[in-house]
C-alpha cells in the first residue's frame, strides 16, 4: 500500500492537509506544486441518466415530508471508520440515507428544508477534490488515492436532488431555526451542530418512521432482493463444488468461496457468513469460521449476497459434507424441514406476523415430545417455552437493506402486526443439540440444523424467493451429487 505525501507548505494554513508522520518526502517544492495544478483534462461527465430507483426515492422523500410538515429533517450517510492506524473499513452508507437518496458516499447528508406545505430536498456531498491546493494528490482521501468522486452537478443528474458542498453544512445547521430532527448515530459532526436544537425523543420518532416505511417493499426492492437471492443460490453451488478443498483446509475456504461470488456479482456479503461445520452449527452466529470440515459432519451455511443497492439475501442450508445424511442427521433435518413447511404455509396477507413462528415452533415441540426429550403435552411445552433449549431463536425476521430490516419499527407494527403484500421475511426454524448437552442421547449431541428461506408476501399467499435451492433432504442429496459429479 503506497504512502501519502505531505501537505504543501503554501496551503497548509489555508486548508491543512493531513500528512504521514514518517513519510519519505519532507515537503513539496513550489515548482512541483505548480506542476501538479495544471495539465489535466476536463473529465466532467455530461451524459448521465438518473439511477433506476430515482422516482422511488423521490416518492419516499415525499412520504417523509408529509409525515413531518414544517420541520427540518437531517439524514446523514455517515463517515469513514478507522480500522487500524490510517486504514479505514469499507464504507457503507446508513440505510436511512441510502433508502431516501440512492447515494452511497461517505459524509453525505440529506436535508429536507420546510418550504410552504412541503419540503425542499438537498443532498450535501463532498465535491471533486481541489486541484488548486493539492488536495487531490496530497490528502489521504484525495482522488488520486481513493478514486474520483462525482461533481455536484453530476450528482444532481444521477440522484435527481439538488446537491451542495457538505463542508458548508455544519455552519448552516448551527444557524438554523425552527424544529429539527436528525437520524442519530451516523455523523458526530452533524449531531454536534444540532446539539441544542434536537431531542432524543423526537429524533427517535424520525428513525422509527423511516424503519416502518421499509416494512412493505416496492417492485424495485423485490427485484433487488430476488437478484440477491439468485446470486446467493450460485454462491451455495460454488461451495458444494469445493467441499473437498474445505476438508483439506477449514471453514474459511467455504467463507472465502462464497465471498468471491458476493464480490463478483454484488457489493459484498450482507452479513458475516456463518460457515459452521460439525458442532459449530450449534453456535447460532458462528463467524470465526476457523474450524475443520469433516466427512460425516453437517455444514450449516448461513450466507447472503448484498446487491449494489444494499439489498441482501439471507439463506441457510444444512448440508452433509460427504453428500449423504446419516440416519440421525436425517431425522433431525426432516423435523426442521417439516417445521419450516408449516411456517411458510402460515405466511399470507392478513395473517398475524407471529403465526409463522407459532406454526413452526409447534411442529418442533411435538417432535421433541415424540423423541422423549421433553415431557408433553405439546401445549404445556409451548406455554412454558421448554422447546427453546433446542430451538433457541425466533423463526424469522423482516429482510431488506438490513439483514434484520425494520428493526426500529414499533412492536405493534412489526412483531404484533399483520402481514401485507410486499413484505419480505425469512422463515428459519432450527434445532441445536449442544455437544455438552447431557439431557439428550449422545447421538444427538453436536448436531445443529437450520433451514432458512426468503419469503415474499403476495396478494394471494407467498412466494419463496430462494426456492431454487432444494430443501427436502433427498433433494439436497441429489443436488449435491449432481454438482459434484
């Protein structure tokens, strides 16, 4: 990784440019500084079209405007976060900001200024790097270091929103009058500028409303989720084809294989891939992925590709590493499959959100009673939650730009709410028998099974977006054999 150059002496006071303490160059000569200012072609992009979702982001801003008339609304993208010393984590804009603008660049801020009966939207962004003061080649975030940014004029065309220089925003916010709300937790500088103008309670109302806006997806969002799922299906196929290499290395070979598909076809993985082999499958969020992959064990792979527009899939399959389930593995797997079938069948418009969870848990509780692992009847088990020793988690969640989407929504509109067409949720029951669980027969111990699919609520029922991946145990074995063969 190349090192940054120091600031120019003649511009340091005007606009300080951070320099590396132990850089090899002590300074910049006047001649070099002048040379770097000139001789550059005009690279302004003039034939730009709006992003595909521009009309939809405009409609979302209109809905937000209608909910908070007469109030200034501030939604930041967020800033870069340091990973180590002078290297940063890859940037991902806040979901609220990306949902309302389609823009994904660091330091951006969307401001809705009250105007008449509505609002006037402005997106505040960093403009092109300054070539007069040397920022473009001397600053660590200059364009020669991290790549070209869109000009403000280009951004206006792409996102369909007037654009201004974000470096002027803090001062304007400090001088602003009237009611203001801000989405907190993304930009400390913006929050500091508004510190005496906002309240936590009012800001939380804004965050909750934006979360609830995403409960029902439009056609563009459903299409993006389907793209994410389709890429995820191909990622699972990739993994099956290299299970022999994973056995020779570790779970990280599986993680890396899926990540390649995510980066080639999408933006990233939507969350840390869970590549849990053997007893690691009993750890719900096993993301260390440093364990062995052995024939005879199960592999619980929970992974999702995130599209370039931030929509993510979330799919889980529990696969026999050597391609065939043992009798006890099949028994447990088939029980989870039966529970998932019951859960998916309960997903339909007008149903309570909790219905699919209750349906799946009832099946699993009945299996545990049937196997003699817990004393019945089933109603008693469910009332006391005794099945949770082995089922552990809820049976699903909303899905979208966050893998656990809409998390800030009110309980009455989410968990206690009613399903509507356009909602997308996961159905993911599981059974997990810990390796040290002395309450179950030894043959159960160390087996963890989860099956997860992404389900769209339709006008007349539901559609399984991830149906291209087989779920039934015999179909899984046939699918794996075909891919390996």
